C-alpha cells in the first residue's frame, strides 16, 4: 500500500512538473525589418526614437529583475515589445530580502539580467557591475532634478525618478473627536506638541489609551531630518566621517524624549511599532515616509487618515525641511552581452521618456517625481503625500546613498537612552564612533554639501 | 498504584502541554490565513478569525505562480529524496558491511562533510555550477544534494543491526552484491530509509538560499523562494504568506503521515548500535 502511495506521489510529481515545467517566458519572436515605423519620438530632452532597428531586427530576449511593482514594469516591457516585435523583455520578480545577495553574484558571473531595479543603498555593492547610461548629462539635467548627485566621472549609472521623504500622518476621526479641524494643522513643533496633547487620551487609572503622537521604532527616520531643520549636517567636512555626535542631535533626542515624558503625548511602552499602532487606531499621529501611504490603504483600509507637512522649529522658512532619498531608475548590466546592453540602453531611454510609466511608479510609492514635466501633473498634485511635500521639496536634503548602519545605529542609540537610561551625549559619542569604525572600508562620500542651501547650514560639529 | 497513576497523569499533562506549545503556532498560522492583514496585525490579536475571508487563498494563485512553484518544488524534492534514499543506503552498506582498506578514512571524510557549515560551501559550489554550465538548471539543485553525509552516517549506523550472517548466507547461495543490496539490505532497512526520506524531504522542500541563487528563470523557481515574495521591502503580506504556507506544508505532512511508523522505528534503530 505504502509502496503504491510512494509511487503515485512520485508519478504525480513528475507528471505535474512535466505539465508545468515549461518556460512561460518563451515567446515567438519575429524578425523586425522595418526601422522606420512612423512612430513619434518620445521625450523632450531625454528622447526615445522608436524608428530604429533593435539588435539589427534579430530576435532577442533580455531579462529584467524587479523586486516589486511587477505589473507596472511588465506593462512598460510589453509596450516596448509592441514597438520592437523582435524583442522580448522577461520581467522576473525576486524577493527584496536577498535581491542584493543574488544580483551582484549573478552580475559578476555574467548570468545576471541585462537590466534591473536598483536601490541607492546598494550603490557600493553594485556600481562595479553597472554600465553608464548612454544619455547626455545635459539632457538628463534638463528633464530631471537631482542628477548632479549621481554623476561619477562625468557619467551616470542611475538617477532618481522620484524623491521620498517624511510627512505626518494623522487619524481624521481622532482629529475630529478632539475638536480639531484643518486650521489646527500645526506648522511648528510647539504647535504640534500642543495638538498631540489634545489627541492624547488616558483612562481613569491614568493609563495611556490613545497616543497623540507615536514615534516608536522610527526615530531613525526622523532624527536626521530634525537635524537638517536646525541646519546641522550629518557628515564632517571630509564628506565621509559621520558627525552625528553633536549638540543638535542631543537636543533633538531630548525633544523627542520630552514629547513622551514631559508632555505625555505618547510612551516608549505604547506598542513597539508606530506604524502598526497608527493602523490599529491607537495613535493619532505618526511621522512616516511616503511608502506608508499605500501600506495604510492596503493593510488598514478602514482607517480615515490625512497627511500634512513636517512641522518646523519656527514659522520661518527653515534651512531645510527634511532629508529625502531617491528612488532609482534602472541599472544596466556591465557584464551582459553587447546586444542585450543595446536593448537595455534603449529600454532605459524608453522608460525615462515615458511620463505615464514614471507617474504610475511615483504614485505607487507616494514619491515626488524628479521628472520636471510631472511636477505639475494633476494626479500628482492631487495625491495627499505629494500635496504635503510639494511646497517644501526644494528644501529637502539628500545626504547620498549612505550605508544602512547609520539609521540602525541611531535607533539603537535612542533606545539605549530611553530604555537603558544612558546619557544622551555619551551614547551618541560611542554610537557615532561605532558607525565611523563600521564605515572604514566604505567609499561613501556624502552629497549633502551639494544641497542648494548648504551654505546656510552648519558644516561643523 | 495510586502514586504510579499520579506520575502517569503528570507525565501526560506535561506531554499535552508540550504538544500544545508545539502545534499552537501552526494552528495560529492556519487560522490567520483566513484573517485580513489588519486583523493579523492587530495589537490585541484574536485566535479565531473575526472576519472570515478566503481572499488570501484566492490571491495566492493570482499574485504569483503558486501552482508552478509548487510543482517545481515537488519535482525537485521528490527527485532529491529518492536519490538520497538510494545513495545513503548504498554508502551505508559499503561502509558498514564492506571490508576494504581506508574504509574508516572514507567514513571520516563523510562525517567531515557534516561538520562544515553549509553556507561556507555556497560560493565555491556556485562557482562550480557556473563552470559546468548548470546555472538555472535543475541539475544544480539535484546533483549536489543527491549524496548526503547525514544519510550515509544514519544508514551505516542502522545497518550495524543487520546480521552479517544473513548477508553471508545469501552470498553462499550465489547472490551478487547487487542482489544483496537490493533484495536484502533495502527491504530490511525500510525504517531507517523512511527516516531519511522524511528528513530529506523536509530539508529539500524548505531549502531557500541555494535554489534562489542558482535558479534564474521564474518558471523553474521553487516554492520556498516564491514564499519570500510575500515579504516586501516595507511590509509583509502575512495573510497571503500564511495561506501559501498552509498549502505548501501539505506534502510534508502527507510524507510524515505515510512514513510515520517507519520514521520512529528508523530513528530508534539508528540511534542504538549493535
């Protein structure tokens, strides 16, 4: 009986594998002999001319790795293949977690994709395997903002298609229940603390049941922005040494601690994650980056929430509002064969001259478009996160693709202070030294001094 | 008598507690696969779904190629398990019943393979696969896994209980070594083989990093890799992940149910020498 079952199982496995084992990506590619397709040239400065033959019209399939938004990229790939019937773009989804292990390994060995999504935090990990864009710098600069920060020896390997930054998300029902309306949206941190107090609720036994503001788990995202607001740079003048052990960081840490301990608008023990607490309707306000918007929509569709710009130290225009990080355009493999690279270069041009595709991606992640033609797009302007970011976008600082250890360690430092009651200054000093040691082998150079208003900032500790 | 009953009762109570501790996460996962993400993430979690939903199971197939990954996993795992079952018995038989110079050295080398952390071998193994052109081929998954040091060790231990006299008798009657292996050793080692089959099936089924690294085509990828697609950059789709995991463990549970008795007997026979 067992033998039979085993045999049946084996046979079933082989049968199923036989049925489904084929390669779904196989397509019947045609030869393309018509260079002049009569199609419109796309783009203002970065242009895509479809009226040329790709790979001399010979069939070719190239791979394109993504970690998310597969359907959007597949749509772009399909429309590209419609122009070039001899080209198939095989979009392959890879898990984000280990994408950065597999991709460099595959690129190094020449088995990787011809093009792929890239994240600037992995810059050092990947830059040696990238091919520079075959697009004139002037054209890129004319169409996109923030290109300068990506120029390496006169070339770019990727740029930003959008900028992600922080905003305050607030629960509209709690807002209304506290008797607040749109005119109460705070502009300064003092006003913010006052609003947060109104939104905070305790039960009869004095236990916190609704936090006015919750930053648990996410001080790491906030602290650099708070420093920038006060004009404090992250890095020393050598552009490489982290200089977060300064009085401004200590002051901002203390400000956050005081919000909980002095003003009582929240508690370090009120849930381990600000995002989840907000989604569960336990916290009235959180500071989050753009990605959180869609997460709220998909995970907590019943919560009515709004978004407003990050408050500032005073009503005056600050030196900077916050930090931003870019979402990168595609990387092109420097180890792929020539024909695949030709297709990849054309695809990148197509992607970057395609406003609709760029807009779709920006809206998906709630990121402010770097493409100048999209800044005044109606859909972009109507998006709550972008509406909050738009007036301040010129005063957002990009410190460059710094290693993730900085944020992780900053969170650790803060938790050591609040949970282990360690001294702010001492913990900052030790933590900063640890990060500096950790970054010893890194080639990272900050771009924060390229910020338009960098001269107004404090460049020393 | 009364004391004995009390002891027995306490032992059973402990066992029931341990069983509950062991299966509680599984039951929670299974029930959570019928919850919405908001309910799964709730700060005050519930065991039973408050808003029962099948959406997670429906999106498992629509969001990624679940059935393809499932079939690929089944194919690769079954193949590896069959091969390991065979090579382990063969290796165990040769090392336990064979008499040749260097036998202990070979066995030492086999044991040595178990002492090297698996992740240390990943890069050299990858380079090797690349050199022989097996990247993105099932052979890269199956061939390196076809011989198991643990399996050979376990079978060697198990075969110590098989009397040499029985094998000698067969040989005297004219049985070849091939015949002895297939007609005597295999049937008499069913329990130990079943244990190896269960272990190996489970390991191959849940193996993630190696298939992830060597398989590039989406159509050839295995389920363990597919399940990671639920872990996004910013958040995890727990509902989808739990639903896919609940389905994915069915083959493992089936294998265990089929070989349950032999598994326990096999483990006992391998752990006792002589």
